């Protein structure tokens, strides 16, 4: 099932140039972050697919230092972005449960 869904995404992305994809990646991963996070009275979750855990540990380590109160939620059998891209109903359910 996962292979078929990734194939659909690959076909969709063929409509974008390599430069556009690079610009999207660059803008999402290269921005200035304030040296210290502001004081927050907000519950924050970092959702991470269990299947991507090994490649996200550095992000998590930094994020937990920057936002000490963050709650890390491992989502079983998911890769990066898979929940929102391939399972939008499950994403909506989790989001609404979190916001409730």
C-alpha cells in the first residue's frame, strides 16, 4: 500500500521543476530562529513517524533543548510527512483530539 501512495506523490511532484523543489526545501530548512524561545504557556507536540525516528533524533534533541516542555509523540508505522499526506482523515482526527 505504501509504495502505491508514494508513487502517486512522485507523479504529482513531476509537475514541479527541480529548482522549485529545491527552493521549497531550502526555505523550510534555512531560516533564522531566535537564540532563545519566548516563554510559552502552550502545549506543543512534536509528531514523528516511528519509521523515521533514526533520522529525526538530531532535530528532536535540538527541539527539546529549545522547547523543554515539548511532548514527543511517535506515530507507529509512519515515515516523514506520511500521516498528513497519505492519511489525512487520521491526521485530522489526531489534530482535533489534540486541540480538544
